[in-house]
């Protein structure tokens, strides 16, 4: 019963995390007239403060000394910090300039881009269903490019930057709070310097737009940290396959907001492109669930055979070519 309660709680935490990420487009317009770069700088500064308090409360600071003695991991954290700053900044700009639908597409195609990068950069082997999903996703991008009259560069930039971020985080291998603290620490001084420079020029909106606006800018730290904490709580309570399904909540909510709340146009060719993306994701999800089921069955058979009494004869080799060597995607939080 305790295990079921834990899984139920984990599911709620996951829905909470991806739900917040899904409705965050409602928050960024509240920060106008602040520009995307200033919002991004505030997000970096205040996120470090919020995450730092959380780590102190949890007494999780022993990793700092170990990290400082590992230049390679520090370099990867710098890469992760750079690409996530590009991702966050572009996403904020997209929402505040009427491109919520195109931004949501970036997070729909992110799993496909991650798999493609696994093949190109890590030499991972794909199963047939994964190849079909990637090919369908590529066709979707072509359809959307024809519909837009140009490639959906916002979607592609968001997808590739977030996939690169996920790859760097996979190599760093740190917890969510710890990695966010390290990444925002890398960018803290540049972000703070930019804000001080803006203030000296009289261009900062932190004070000039009133106390309420300043409080909203400070709240960017909470908007960043709270869903991440919920995601971390979900990740230790529910299977990875469940998190893999929950990750689509965020772009679904973003797409719905783009159409229903922000009233962005959705001509037929754009619907066709999104439909192809969804077909690709259905293929990908079906393949992942099938492979996970086969892997569990194989593990169970091996466990049963390992417990067979002596003299029962050698255990037959159990092979499942479709369960081996898939391209994997680390479930990284959405911005």
C-alpha cells in the first residue's frame, strides 16, 4: 500500500511539474515591458538564490567541493549553462512576441532531435520504429517549413538547444537541484553584471516599473525552481516510462494556450505538420513501452532461471535483439 501511495504521490508531483511548465507562457507576458534578455538575467540571479536556499535546507552541499576538483565536469556544466540560457531566452522572447505555438512545437520534436543526436554524436543504434519516428518527424518539419514559408527556426533552435542541454547533463550526471545551482552559478556574475549595467544606464525595469513588477521579476526564481523540485520528487517515485509520457503535458498545454488564449493562427498546413509530429511521438512512445515490457519480461526469466536447482541443466541463452542498444533520452525538465 505504501508503494502505491508513493507512486500516486509521484504521479501528482510529475503532473504538477509539467503542468507548471505548460502554463508558464501565461507568466512571461506579465513581465512586460521588460525585455527577454533582462528577464533571463533576473531568472539566472533569482534562481540561484532560491535553489541555494533549497540546498541549504536539505543540507546538500557536499557535492560542491568534489565538483570544483573536476575540470571536465565544470566544462560540461559551462556548456549546459550556455545552451540553457539560449533556450530560456529564446522561449521567453517567443512567448512575448506571439510565437507560443511554434515554441510548443520545439518541445514536441525535442525527443526526436535527442534520438537523432544520439545516433550522430554517440553512435547509438535505432530500432525500426525509432527510425520511422525520426523520418516522420523530418517530414513534419518539411511540411511546416512549406507552411511557414521558411523553416520553423524557433522550434528547431529550442529543440536542438534543449537536446544539447540534455546531452551535457547526462555526461555531468548530477541531481536536478545541484545541476541547476551549478549552471546558474556559472552565469550569475555575467547576469548580475548585466543587471547592474542596465541599472547604471537607467534602462532597468526592476525599480522603475514599481514594486509589484520588481516582485514579479524576483518570482522568476520560484517559477524556475518549484517545478524542478516537483520533477525531482516525481523522478524517484514513478518509472521512467511514466515520466516519458508526462513530458508531453507541457507542450500540449502550451499549444492549447497558443490557440485558445493567445489566438495564434493555425492554418491547415500547420495542423498537418503537428499531426505528423504526433504520429512520430506515438510511434516513439509505443516502441519505448514495448521495449520496456520485453526488458522486464527478460529480466524476470533470467531471475527464474538463476534460481533453478542444481542439475537442472544449463540455462538457455535469452536474447532479444530489440531490447538492446536503443537510443536513449534522458528525461530533462522543460524550461
